[in-house]
């Protein structure tokens, strides 16, 4: 029997042998570090016995598959510790995830002192060093075992497995858990771990099910790596927009108003206004015309677009469908059908195309309560929405222009290095989810793929991620916790023009169907603001700051001069305030830094006599005295050019 290793070398064995024994044959050091293995392309347990020629790659913690097995084992240690301390707790699921692992329990919420207690018990379990063993059972015996232990969530999982599925368990000491694996050979192999947080989570992710308690943790092969990771988590907490945005008084939420319905406070509203004015002006410069359309419409509109058939569960419906003669409305989850009727108000010629419609659109989507988070997932949001009506010959050029606008927005905000690109395709095995036929889908996906390749956009492909009416380019970004969201989309639509009977007269005088490009330029303003808060830890580029300058008179005698400075700046479009409180200047400076104001202007006797300002900035610290005109010229240029400066002096 020949075993071909990753480096191409070949080991020969006379009889069947386990992967862990092969690792020992290679070196004892490798066997100690091994976490799992990749056998003929599949990640498997180290206990797996090989009895035929195979390709083998031993995985350590440095490999993703090895890391997952390591952390999955840590999740079982967590579950064992919880069961020891709280025997009545019911177990749900406990997978490894990108940053660590979690386990869901049917128990009361767990506070930090309780997590610390569980950690101590986990350390005991690891020190005991129990061997981890795998075994399988027939379906009826597997169900009986879990029923005997009172683990009804596990029984539910077993009942949903295919009839021919092998049902495997892992045991470590007195603890047994339903699991497909793989796992480490012993609990003692876990060197460093930490329980990081606890939260609520619905069973199977559905708000119709019971709320469970989810405990998050992480684990590393080295204590130094765990320490570095925990320090990173502390930085993440400081950048988390949901926490920082509230501390900075950018937005808030109120229970009596509702989850996913943020209130923007004056500072946050000012940032949104600045972004919106910039985008609307830039779109107009690029040939877009604006529309204003209703926030709701009759059911009839969404039936024509087929959103009623494909998206009704995600909409807020007003009225009773069951009541005869009742008008049924819905808040709009998108703007496209409305703009199509703007297009249809007059007959269009090929000479009129392309037409680029843009709208700053408040939209409404009925998100599950468990899915909502801060500003990234909300029930009402505002989007820089647009639809470009084109002839088939204009598709590539207009798509390129829409992509250029999106990339310009990313670059201006300093976000271009933080995104990835995904060609989102249909799922050919689930055709009923989509409009159009296979030939149309494959043709449009090929067109989009070629356009991305021609424009040298690095992209991946995601099957089943398309809109129901066409493929799309999703520009993706991750938040500080590593969760990925779509920031900007560009979609090709080849079916809705027919459903809405949209047409144009071609050069031969014949009616033709246009294509439609659905696109956003900056995406959702709320989600973009969340992204910016986390990117800059609240220290936005000056042009975006809701307060760009704060004037600090050193005593009441200089209030008049401070207000004169303020007036001059306001006349030049600078967002400025004066701190007239009877506080020491050092206190005022520290507070302004904590509030992340980019420029502080200190004024006293010399400044008033010589029309000067003493400048302190987050960029260079103490910049010394300047004439008021010079400072206004410098900051006005920085704001006008949307400059992103490197921060040399850390504030706050």
C-alpha cells in the first residue's frame, strides 16, 4: 500500500494503518503537532485507518483543517465542563468557526463570573488528559442513547440525518457527544484557550424556536498567540461601531420605536448628509437624473415584478389579503419597479439610451430579529440606488462606468483595499427560485465574467447568490468581527423589462426590450457609516467629521475673538464650534480629543492681537501658530479635496 505525502514522497506499508501511526512513522514531533489530516482531498480524523493507496496531508494547527479540529475539540471540552457544573443543561450544537468556536446550551444566560468558573473546569478537564475516542451506532441505538441522556436537541438532529448516514459519537472520559468530527487524540493537546463572550441564539437560527445561550471561545496552540488574539479582540471592541457609534452620539436605538430602526443623532445625521450630498452631486456629474418615488405601493406592483412571489416574506405588508375588497400595500424593499414607470411615461428611442436614473431611497426589509446588528443589518435603511436602461450594445460600457463610480467612492473613502469582489450566480439545481431560462442565465453570467476579466477585477464566484432576475457583482467587506456583508452591488437584469413591458425604438423603427443595470454607488448609507466608524475607530477624515474644528478660548476675555474665528470659518463652509465653558484649557483639549475633533484652535491674547490661531491636530499634534487666513486655506483645501491624512499623533 502506497501513501503519497504532500511533498510528493511515498511511504509503503504492508497492512492497514491509522493516520496517527503514519504521523509517528514520519516523526514524533509531527505526531505531537498533528490535529487532523486531509485524505484524498477530504479532511478526516487522525484515527482514520487507511487500507489502500492514498494521498495524505497531515494537518497541524497552522492549517485551516487542523485549526478547525483543534477548536472543535475545545468546544467539546466547554460542553463537558458545563455539563459537570450544571447537569440539567441541554446540549445543542458546538462547531468551530473562523475566530474560534461556540457551543449553544439550553440554560439560563451566563455572566462573566460564570464563564470564569466554566474556564476553571475546562482547565481541569484538559489536565486530566482523557483520550478522545470515536464510535458509531445504528440509528435506533443512537436515538436511545441521546434520549437516555435527555439530549432532545441531539435526538432532533439524528432524526434529520439521511437514512444511510453514519451516526458517530466522540467520548472523552464521562462525556459523550453526537459529532461527525474530526477531533484531537486527547484533551491534553489543548494548550491555550479562552471563553470570550456569551449571548442569546435561537435554535437552528429561527426566531420561531427557543432562545438558547451561546458561549463563544477561542483556542490556540501557543499561549503567546492567544495573548495576541485577546489584545486584538480588545482593539475590536474599541472599534465596534455598535458600541463606538453610541458612545460618540452618532446614533441610538429605542425599544419603543423598535429593533433595527436606528435614530441618527445630530452628529450622525451630519455625516450621512455629507455623504449623501457628495454622492448625489457626483452622480449628477456622471449623467444621472434624479427621481423621487413613493415609499410604498399596492401589492399589484410587486406581483408584476415578481417580488411578491420571491421576496414577500422580507416585506412589510399593510392590509389584509384575506379580506375581500381590501387594498393591500407593502413598504418598498427596492426602488426598481417605481423607476420603470418613470421610464414608461413616454416612448423612448435608441437615441435616448442610456438613461441613468438615481434616487436616494429609504427602503424597508423585514429582517429577523436575530439577524439585526447596529447599522449593518436594519429594517429601514437608505441606499444610493440607481437603474441604467440600456440597449444590449451599451451593456459593457455602462457596466464599466457603474463599476468605475463604485471604485471611485471606495477610493475616496479610503476603503478600496478592504473589499473583495464576488460574481454572484444562480443555482442551476434550484431553477424555480429565478426568472428566465438556463440559456439566458449562462449567457449573462458569461458576459459579466468577461467584463470583470477585461477590467482586471479580481473576483471569486458564488453559486446561488444572484438576485432572482439576474447575476450581480457583489463588493464585499468584513466588519471588525470578521463577518462579511455586501457593501455595493451591480446587477445585470435581462427579464424585468419584459414583465413591465418596457421598450425602445431601435434604428430600424422596431420595438426592442432594453437591458437594465441595477447598481449602487456607495451602497447603504447606514452600513457604510458602520464600516467607516470601524475603519477609522471614529477618527474620520476631516471632510466627513460632523465637527471639524473646535475653538478653545483660554479665558472668558477671549470669547469675542473665538466667536470671530468661528464666524470666519463658518463663512468658508467649515463645521466649527466654540467651547465657552469655564474649564481649564487642558481639560477642554483632552475632552475634544476624546470626542475625536480633528483640529483644535486655542486663542488667547497674542492670537487676538495678531489675528493668529494656535493649531493642534490629530495628525501632527501641536502645529504652532498660524494666521487665521492660512489655517482656513489649508483646512478648506483638505476638505475640498477629501484628503485622507495619516494620523501621526494618536488621539483619545
